[in-house]
């Protein structure tokens, strides 16, 4: 299937645990893509809800390979998927997220057009538990400095990569379970170039059971990830400074302190990265600015959701 005169096999790895109400949409979004050949590897951690029934209902698809057995969590599940995947290109899709039409074709075209690229990613739409759209991203262009400083970020649902590069790097790391996807993207980014595609490629579902509600653990693992990112320590000062800015952004988002603590973080970000003011605005330079920024962001999302609902 991977002969030079044929289209490359794409492996989609799906770690799963008790997301039976969402995984049907995930699978449908893959099998309805206009790209073949595909290989869909679902690694389920012995779910106790309807997940296995849904997987059985899709068993008529020869592209689907799945297992349901106890594991040590999402990192273990993803690495089992890496061990089973055989494609040239690959992606890791959460069992509560989904692809938009044409996503896989767009990613393959980009990866084939520039063989230097380790990975590509696109914009995403955020939806609620019922599938109603909340917002859309318009991510800035990719650069190593931009992702380290979190001027842009790499959404897992819309990212496709060369499987061999990820496997050579050892996949996801158990030591940073709450930042394992970002950790892999950063390690890949120091190996080879990447690119952001100007296309809406995937949907990310926002609901109460998500791991990103674990703010303290995300902040902890993000800081550990940066501290252990060996190529960064030998990099130019501008990249090390960008990484410091990224850590401050993560702490501000996930480990919210008092208004004074966040004001100090805002000043540090502005001093280290004046470009960030184009994103965060001048509000971060005054006490209480982070709180005001969050309120404005919430109002913006609410306005977007109301406008979409009225259409």
C-alpha cells in the first residue's frame, strides 16, 4: 500500500475510554473522508459504557483495527497505537473530536509537496457536547519561535505527521501525561520544519469531562516538558526566551493566581515578548487586566455562539 506509485497509507490513532457518546461521530468523520488508503487504530482502555458496541457496529469497515483492554491511561493507549500503526503519515485523534471534510487530503498534499516537513496542522472549530459550534480558530503562521512563545499553537485534532519521525522519537512520554501531545510536537519541531495550513480541518469538542480541566497538572507537565527539551538548551537566546514566554502563558491560563500575580506575569510577558501585545492587548499591563481579558473573551465566544445559532 505504500509503494511509490500509490497514495501513501494514513494511520489515524484513536485513544479511547468511556467516550461512547462521541466516538461514533469521530469514526464517521474519518470514514466519510475523500482520501484512501486509511488505517484506523482504536485503542480502548476497557470502556464500561457503549464504546465497544459502537466499535462493533463499525467492524464492517476493513480499515478499522481496534482493541479494548485495560491500559495505564491515554499515553499508554497512544503508544500502543504507534506500535500497531503502519502508515507513512499519521494522526492522533481524540475519541470525542472529529475531522471536517477534506482534512486528510489537504494534509497529505502538504506533506507530499514538501518532504522536509515533519508535520502540518490547520484551524479547528470548537463545539459543545451537543455539537453546536462555539468558535473557530484563526491561528497565526507556524514558526518554531511562535509555537514556543504560544503566539500560535498546534491543535491535536488537526495535526498530521510523518509516522517514522514520531516513532523514532519514542512517541508520547509517560513523564508528561498532561502535555504529551505538545511535547511530541515540540520534539518533532526541533527535528524538521512544519507548516500551518490555512484550512479549517477538525472539530474539538468542549465538555466537562476533558483533561484540560486539570489546570495544575497541565502547568506542571508543560514546565517539565520545557525543562527536559534538550535541543532547546543549545538554541539561540530568542528561542529560549520564547519558551519562557510560553511557560508564563500556560501558567496564566491554567494556574490562575490573584490579580496581582497575573499582572506581574503580564508584565513579564510584555517585557520578554513585546510582540505578544498584538495578541493579548494593553489590558495585561494594568492590574486586573487578565480578568478583563477573560471576560471579553467569554463575551466574544458567547456572541459568536449566538450569531451561529441565529443563522
